[in-house]
C-alpha cells in the first residue's frame, strides 16, 4: 500500500511532560512545537499531502487562564517566525475550527498565514483551533437546514471544515490516552487509529515512520471482506 494522503494527530502530553521534567506545563508546550516541525518534515518526506494537528479544542478553555494565554502567545510567535519558511518550503496553512474568540492579533496572523500560503502545494497543514467535532457536525446540519439542502452523508461531508480534502487514513494519539476527545469524529469513521504511550515531546521521526510502515501492511476493507 502507498503512503497515506492524510494523517491526523492528537498531540497529547505536553503539559504532563513539562511537569515530569520538573519544570512547567508551558515548558512542555514549548518543547512540543519543536516536535511539530520535525513531524512536518517527515510527513513531507513520506509524500503525505494533508497533516491535521489538534492544537486547541473547544474543551481546552477549561484550562488555567495563564496556560491558555501562553498557548495563544506560542502560536502567534510560531506563525510570525515560521511564515517565511512555510512559503519557502511550499507549505499551505489551513485553520479548522472557530477562532472568533481568539485575540485579534493572533487571528490576523492566522488569516495572513492562510492567505499567503494559499497557493502552496507541497503539503497542507490543518491547524485545528477551538475545534470540536460535535460542534462542527451540528453547525453543518444547521447550515444545510437553513439552505433547504437535503441532510445526507454526502452533503454533510461537503460542508465540514475538511470539505476539500480526503478523510484521514491515519489518526495518531500520543500521551497514553485511548480516546478521540471530540476530534474528527465524522471524518474518522474508517481511519486507522494508533495510540502511542509516549508523551508528545518524546514522539520522534522514528515513531512516525514506524506507524506509516505498519499502516502500509493493513488491508483496509471498509466493511467488506
């Protein structure tokens, strides 16, 4: 089997990793960004066209305000610092989720990154921000209802945040947690799920390639024989 076209990742364990290292949760988040850069490079080398990263969920607002503020700052700085590299490497950025609650400056940075990288073709990085799959599905059904469009599988799929891309063939979750946490529930109905015990900052290129290698061995029947 060839490489997957779309890989999704729940990057869990940054905060716990920081505490484990006798530092702060924010230290863990900062180290986690470095892993993101490595995995993007590895996804490109595997000819993966879509990489979706669960960065901030609709439930993450329950976290301490200081941690949320740091996450917003970290994201803004990353986009600011990496935009030139994204353009140089032909990487497209797509935001999925509702970012209306985000700080004005961060929203501007994110929209700027989307606009400037719109025509890039090497890989599309979907950054899931204030994303919740249940909210996404409900919003889509309401939209179809309002426009008097028949509610069926095809029309729902065509109106999700991921409407212009294939469903993920692989979903990876790090952090030794065995749940989907309201992430891509509709899109992952036939996704191969790989749960990893390692916390996200410990996840390596070797781990990523091991999953890709094992995926290629799977016979995917989609309900058939």
